[in-house]
């Protein structure tokens, strides 16, 4: 488990407070993973990366079932507008790649796939490699994970294939690597412990026929 650094935005900044408030509302609605993903954006290395991560994750949440079900679309739109007012329009060319990989990441986090997730994190976070080399290593790791006999839970192979297809169409390696790094950002020790406990409970429930996936 990895402990995240302190947030790079002052907690008194309205945007920081708004993101935390949204995360708290999601947590109260039993959408812990969405909440943790938003909070993790506040721990990027620089303020510009925080804004970039928030834009991607807010756009992703904006179009999910949970946002509509919880009537949070207007709240999220306001946050996106705040981010774009600060740093300009969101670069959406790689948004499908981000969402596809993030969907796989969340699937691994909820489904006991942390050993595979750590391999992907290691591949994309290796700063000794060029952007293109990191993307190639990530693609190679996905290919290895997808080999028969790896024990990928049902639904995992389709998600892996979707990410690999997106990776094969990358043209701007610098922007893509930044996007992939954001999607694979660790959640922090507290969130990891909570998700680990939750995945055990949900695995037990699934074995008895109960649903285990959160609202998307």
C-alpha cells in the first residue's frame, strides 16, 4: 500500500473544499470508490496536475449512472467549469483512454486484482523510461495479464481488451502517458485498506448470489 503525499492545494481554496464535499456526499451514498478517486486527484505532484486529474475524473463521473441517480450532475458541471476557468478547456482527446483504463483499475480494486494493478502502476510510473517506452511496457503487462490461466474474474478480459485497443491508437505519447498516469494514481493507504476489506465482503456475498458491484 502506498501513502499519498499531502494535498498540493490549500484546504481553504474553494475548489478543494468543493471536491472534498462532493467526495463526502458520495461516501455517504455508499459510493466509496468514486469518493476515493476524487480525493486522490488532490494528491498529484503539482497544482497543474491536480487540475488535469480533476478534469478527467469529474468528466468520467459526470457521465456515470451514480451522478444521475444521486442528482449530482449540476454539482459536477459547476466543478468542471471552475477547473476550466482556472486552467482552460479540458483536453478530451484522451478521455476515452482514461475512462477505459480507469474502469479496469476500479474493476481490479473491487475484484481482488491488486497484484495486477501494481504491475500496471509500476509500468507507467517508471520515470527512467520515455513516455513511449512506459506505454509500451504497460501494453506488454496487459498482454501478460490477459494470458490464459491468470484467473482474471468474469468481465475482466473485455476491459483489458478495451484498454489494449485504445493503446494501439495512441499518437501523442506525452499526453497519453500523462493520462495513463492519472488513471493509475494510487488511492492511499486508508482507501486501500477499506477497499481490501470491502472486496472480501463482496466476494463472500457474491458466493451466496448477492450483487457486489457499486452503481456506475
